[in-house]
C-alpha cells in the first residue's frame, strides 16, 4: 500500500501583498517553516494553513477564511499535534477501525451531502465537515449534470437552500444541496478571527484559489491513480471483514453486512493513513473506478459495501456490452459526421443503412421546417418564448431520436439551423431550398399521376357535353373581335375584351372553366385545396395542371373540339356585357355563357402604342406588323381600344368620386435562373402600372367584378364577395406637401383597412363599389371558379340549381381564403429571400439611392421605410437622426441574411435640401403586420397585406415568373395600383 513521507512536503507559493500562501505540491506533512522572508502577509495565518476566498453575500465583497484540504501542510499546527500516533500526521485525530466508524451519520435535512471528516474526527475536535457546517468560503465537490465531479468554492447563499459556487472551470452556478458530494472541513485555527482580513479581496486572489483547487484536484487524481491497481485487493480485504460481501449475508439469512466509507478504504490503500488528501483520493477512486466492486448506499452519504463475486461478474459483463455499444455509437456518429462533412448521402447510407438514412433525412427535414411553420397552438411563457421547442414539434419519438443523433454527431445543437445545414450538405436540400414551400400546402408542387391522367383525358375529350349545343343557352358573340391584352409570355389567357360598336357596349369575356370541371371532381378538389396559382421568383406552381390550363381552358387554346363548334377558333366563355352612362354608371348589363372567337393577342406595349399614337404612327404600326397584324387590322384595333378607353375613363371618374383609391407604385419583378445552383442568377426589374393600356384593362376588369357583385346581390346568390370597410382618407392639402412619388402614394395608404371575403355583399371602399366579386381569373384563382359555378347554375336553373348552399359556400370561402393567405405569405417570403440574397451579394460597398416613404408605428423617428427605385422594393432602415418623408437618401446594407430574414441597413441624406415634410413624430396607421420584422415589404407585398388581395404581382396582379405575365390578379390591386385586376 502507498505511504506518505515528509519528503513530499510542499513548497509554498505566495500572492504578494495579500497574505495568501498556497502549497505548490502535495504531501502528507510539512515542517514548521516560516513564510518566505520579506513577504508582506496581511493578517495572521498559521503555518501550513491556506486561506481560501469565499464570497460573502456579494461576489464583490469576499472574506478570507481558514480551510483545510489536501494534507498536513493545509492544517494548523494545533490540529497537527492531535494526530494519532503512527498516523500520517494529517492533523486529524484518528479513531481505530470499528463498527462505529463504518457507519456514516444520517444526512442533514438541509444539505444531504456527505463528509468523511465528520466520522474521521474525534468528538473533541472542533473540525467538522458535516453538511450543516457548510458556509461561504467552503471548498466542496459538486456533481455536474453529466456526472463529472469538480471541486468548487462556495461564494454565497443562493435562495433558501441553494449555494452559488465557482468551479475549477471558473464557471459560476447555483447548486442544490444534493449536488454537493463532498465538503472539506474548516480548520481548527488558533488564530483569532479578528486578525483575519475582512476587506474586499481582488479577483486575482479568487483566481489564485481556483488555480489552487485545480492543482489540488490534479494531485489527488494522480494519488488515486497510484493506488488504482490495489482497489480490488482492498475489496477482498473488506469482503473478508464483512463475511462475504453484500450477497453472502443475505443468502445466509444473517444481519446486514457492515458499511464502509472512503476513510476505511484510505486506511487500506494508504497504509493506515487518514489524511484528508488520502481520504479524498479514496473517495475519488471509489466513484471513478469502484462502481463494480462497491455498492453505494442510498440515503447514507459516503457509505458503501463490497459486492459479492457473482454481482461483480454480472456488472462486468454488462460493462463489456455497454463498452461495445458505446464503440458502435461512436463509430456511427463518426460515420454520420463524415457523411455530412463530405456531402455524401451515400456515405450516410453506408453508415446507417438505407431505411435509417431515409428516416434520418425525414426527421431532419421535420426539424428544419419548424423554423418556418406558424403553429396555431403556440403556447408562450411570460417572456414570449414558446414553451415547446422545435424538437418537441416533431411527429414521433423516433423522429426526435434520429434528429438528435444526427445533430449530436455533428457536434451541434439540436435546432433547425443545424438540420438545414446537414440537409444542404447531404444534398437533400438545395443551397437555396425554400423551406416555406416545403412547409406549405403546395408541397409537393407536382400533381399526382392520377390527376395528370385525369387532365390528359379531359383535354382529349373537351368541354362537358351539357355545356355545348342548342340546349346550353350560350350567346353567340363570335361576330365581335376580342382582344387579350397580356404579357407576350402568358400561357393561361383567362380574359379578353370586345367593343360592340352599334350598341356602344363593352364585353369582358372570361374563360369558362366551369364548362370543363364540375364541383367534387378530383381536379377541382385539388384546385380548391391549392386555392390559386403560386408565382415564385424561381417557378410557377399552377392551380390546375399546366397542360390543361394552357391547351384547354385558356381562351388562347388552339385545340378544336367538333362538338363545341364546326368553326375553328371558337372558345367557350362567361361574358359580362355593359354600357357606361355619362355619369359613369353601368347600364344595359348582361351576364351570359357565350361562344367567342379566339381573341387576338396584344402586348401592353402594342396596346399603349396604339392608344397613344394611333395606327398611323410608324413605330406603332411596326409593332403591330411585328405581332402579325395588318395595317387595316391595326386601324380597327386602335378605333375600338380608344372607344373602350373613353368608356373606361367615365367609369374611373365615377369610382373616384365614390372614394376609390388609385395608387401608382413601381413594382419589383424578381426572376431567378438556376435556383438549385450555388450562385443563381437573380434579375430584378421594375414595372410601372400607370400606362394607358394598363388602366384600360384594369378598369374593365373592375367593371366586370362590379357587375357580378350587383347581379349576385340582387338575386341573393351566395358567392365569395370581396369587401373593405371605409377608412379615413389623407387630405389633399397634406398630400400636396409631400413630394410626388412613392412617399405620397404611401401616405395615401396610411389609414387603409384590410379587405375580406364573405358570402354576403358588402361595400368595397377602396374600389368605390357597393358590391364586388372576383370573377376574372378562374384558371388561377379558386374563389373566381366558385363564383362561376354559382352564376352559371343560377343562369340556367335559378336559385334552386345552385351547387353550393349559403353554409357550403361560407365553408369553401373560409378554406380557400386561408389557403390564399398562406400562398400570399409564401410568395412574399420567397421574394424577400431573393431580394436579401441580392443585397447580400452587393455587400456594404454598394450604395442604393432611395426615398423615405413612411415611419413605422411606435417608431423613434430614426427608423424609416425607404423605397429603392432600382429594386422596386421597400426596406426598413435606420438613420443617424430625424429625417422627413420624401427625402432622397443613400442606403447601405451592412448585413443581409436571406435564410433568417435579417437585414440591417443605414441611410444618410443624399442631399442637404430641407425635407418636403417632417413627419418623424407621426406614426403611420398602416398595420405593421404588413411588414416583416426587419421592415422589408415590396410594393406588392404591402398592398397585399393592407387590402387582403389574394394574388401578388409587379403590376398589381399575379407575378407569373415563367411566362412573364404581369397582369393584375385582384380588384383590390386595381384600386390601389391603377392597374387592372387579373381577368
């Protein structure tokens, strides 16, 4: 067994000017030597005694108290003289090994922690390590949550039961009494307490004490290592003393075997030593290596008994199994980590297998999507933090296990960001994967094979037989020339307009989707579930299969179905006819299923040229010829377009007098090529919706919606009415003080309310209408298709023929409305992502010219919404001081993080001119919900949020990325953007 020697006595290390002396090495005894000459020790501390720092209530005010730990050099001379003869000179009276010594006293109710020194001391000794003696400045051993044990210094009381400690890693924590596994006793010092320093000690002293604890813990570990090989010999001796160990007494039916403590083990391992160093080393050894040989007793601190041989063999067998399991787990974790590092899903399959790899990827995807899913049942604590973590949101325990395993293998926290990084590295996600799309009802974006087959069959058969022929009640309008004014790349033409010269009536023709699809069919069920066509910068996800929409439902379809008409170029439509009186009111109205000629396709550029310059203009004529029209056809188109424009302007003046808003804001069109690549091409163009052609089509689409609304209201037809409560208009005098442009247009929206849908007719204040129904986009908007079904059924069979009752329609309106809001949010987030990606690439060296347009509600005057004309987008920025509206500023984007949606930008005035109007103290009434947390909102996004329009577009309508269609998609858009609603 190991022994102690005076030769091991330590040298002393002093902290100059602080009276602090620490042993530089571990030993059992030390000669009575004086501190180094010339040392300025403050206070009187006995030789061999170390003064440990402890915080007295406040961590800034500490007291030095004498403590003993780690051998005789740490004990006062008075205690050393009381050592038992033949002992190691540890400074503690040693009692002979007896039954009384083998049983520890019951734990204190307050502290539940053990101290071997309480039973190693004689009753006459004032030294005690019983838990009740724990106080500020005590040295303790603390069990960390991971099972690791560390020495710590008690700094202060922390509540009624806990203690604030600082451990050997210099980490402060609050620990409960049950976490304290060892308490070192204070020394029995003969030094008067009045001589101890009582002032505040410098933090360097506390650091020195922590260093001393670290050194001491290292020395004890080495001392335990030195006798670790003799632990089994000690077990044999104690088994013999106990008569066979824990199992023997039980098998013999005898009394319980005796209990032992760390002191008893030290007595064997260190040749009868009871020095605190040796006792603590035995304690460390017991808990580190003695689990198989000794059984700790519950409820009795520092008490254990030797196990019998059979139990030990069983435990060792279990350990071998556990060791093998740990090796397998470590190997699996290393494989997962390597697969992520190498970006190889094949490596992951090789490591965990096909099924496990797929399940792990699915679990990681679930975890990643929790970052973007908005949970309706979100429960927050008093600080606004969700009570359920992202991991809690996973669908099963198995998913949580796999996600945790993958993140832990990566040595990262189990959060969505880790899952995203892993999936991108494994190429399950692309570098710019849209999490919002994956979490939406549009995912997967493709149609099922069954739906694709149904669409192909429908395309081959054509419209329903009941929708054609003499009994269908269709009005033949093929004598009229129809014009579809759209972007050249639009593939789903769902509206066209005609001029009837003899009656001076206009017609708005809408693709008759209801002639192809009936309620309840799989394709219509899917269309209602999707609610609309989704226009993302990266792709267009259609409400109906694209082949059916383009080649069958579109007014521009070239397919010929003999059962529809023997004449080619005949298509089915639902037509709205009306004249416009001098006062702008609609007259001579008519709503009919119809047959029309396939419309002539005009681009907005061609229509603008004809309206502005006439067919005689060389440039306009050249555009017409390039589009395939003759000079004579160009003249006819010009005459009819001008006639319709005259009627449309009457209608516009009528609505303006009724309070309609006409907002003209440039709109951003974001297109991304090769989105799956590391660095896709991002193109942002800006469209203006204040051209004559745009205003013409916009006004005609609004008129069709107004006619549908008044017709359904008059006949009590339950359809998805759109409405908006009246709101306060900004006065012309105030508007006149703001520079024309984005700032003035935004100011007009200051008090705008949000639009909504209902089965009952309601006023639409922003449009200046008493009733309004969206009917012009049935190919790409489910609410329009619902209105078509109801209108067509009423026209043919009256109110009893309606496919949807009031209750059924209310249910459909609510469901479609919810899906449409989700789609709008998805579009806005996607545009925001790619805008931020563009800003990130540009970096802080790029200076963007912008105009200040609005202050957020509850702002401090230094946060302002700016409109960047080059990008056609808004950005919330911070200024150095108060600034007015309509001011030209230079914007620098310091940080842009597309994935997190965080952007930090600052603005400085570009000119020194006085602002047009200083409204820094005026809070805008525009709902802040219309903005992202970072203040981003494109012009389209803002209008969407304010007026609840279901579609977004650069021009006030749906943004169709693939085909470039920039048509207006909602009447709400029209009213606010001087642009047409999408037909």
